[in-house]
């Protein structure tokens, strides 16, 4: 193995961080599965109506909810199985052919939090667009464009608030501290999980298969709205956390610029008293300053 000096940044990350191998594995597979899922999600609604064998399905006592959930679960089983196979191969390489220490937990963690929420969101959004537009080709173009915009622009916007891939969200594990950004990361993933579930609920109400009773239609739309509101609320919590940090930084910068041209004082001595009580830390600072200017300094 090479050293840090002769490895590129990507190779060094793969060696230094135990969680980097499963993360990069899911990272690459997540993009590929989203593109493939668009074609599957956009085609089955149209394809099933053209197949003669689909008539057998339509006459069975199967509700629209059973139909959409069954189709979604069938697609998810395929991709989850492929994910697990890819992770097994990566784990084998990690265990026997990598200098990085092996850790099992990140493999399950990234599968559940990185891959599955993205897949559910892509399926839900594709179903809804297909139900509205009813044109498979246009749905493909819109969804592929959305993925491209997300990878190119939306990923870096507002600290990853709109990045359903979570590629720009800090999500690596430290050997010492573990996942240092766990709560914001989980909130961001729950955002797209609930958004995808809400869109799937709307799909059940919109699918042109069996006419629903008006009360059931209203109930489904109300349930979809509730799930979407939960997802949007999670997104707002994530956004607000980093927006507060940005506002604090902006405030510090403005204060520094405001007092930058004012006469400074000279720091002679400073005493810092540090105390810790359980998880709370308090610090008191006592300073002694001297005015070495030729005029009085504003307090």
C-alpha cells in the first residue's frame, strides 16, 4: 500500500476511513438504481394496460393500494437484493484486500438510510409524474433532468436540503467520534422517505385502474398531505439548523467589519476558568487590557 503522500485524495479516504468503502459503494449504486428505477416506475403503469395477461390481474379483488404497494415492493426487493450483493462483494474486498479496518455497522447503516429513502422518493415522484402526464417519454426526460440538476446544482444548495442522494451531506463515520452529524443526517433522510411515501399515497388515488369511492379518494389525499407535511417539516428542521449557523456567521462577520476600524486595546493578561458538569461546559474569562492609543477608547 502507498502512503498519504503518493495517494490521491480519493484513494487516501478509502484507506483511512473504515466507512468509506460501503459509503462509496452505496453512493455509486444509488445513482445507478435511481436512473433504472425511473424506467421501471414509468413503464409499468403503461405496460400493464397493454398486456393481455394484465386483464387477469385487473379483475381480481385487488384494491389500487394493493396494486401500487405490490408493484413498489416488487421493485424495491430487486434493488435491495442488488444492493446487498454489491455490499457483500465490497465487504469481501474490504475484509481481505484493504488496509482499512473492517466495520460491519456502516454497511447496514448506509443501506437503510442512504439507499432506501432515495429509492422510495424516486419511485413516488416518478409514479406521480407518470399519473399526471401519462406520457412515458416525457416522464423519463423530466426525471433524468431532475437527477442531473440535483447532482450538478441542488446538491450544494442550502447544505444539501434538496439533495435526495445525500451526497453533499456529511455522513462519514469517525473511528473516534462515530457519526458526528447523525441527527441532521437522519432528519434529512427522513425528509425524502416521507416525501416518497406521501407521493406513493397520491399515486394510489390517481392511478387509472379502479374508480375509488369519493370518501376513499378524499381520505387518501388527506393521508398523502399529512405524510408530505411531515416530510416538509423534517426538511425545514434540517434547513433551519444550518440556516441558524449561517446567520450566526454572518452576524460575526458584520460585527467584525463594524468594529474593525475602531482603535484597539492591548491585551495584557487573560485568565480562563473552565468547568464541566455532566454534558454542560461553562467558561469564564477575566481579562486585563491597556489603552496604548493617544486618545480615549469607546467602551
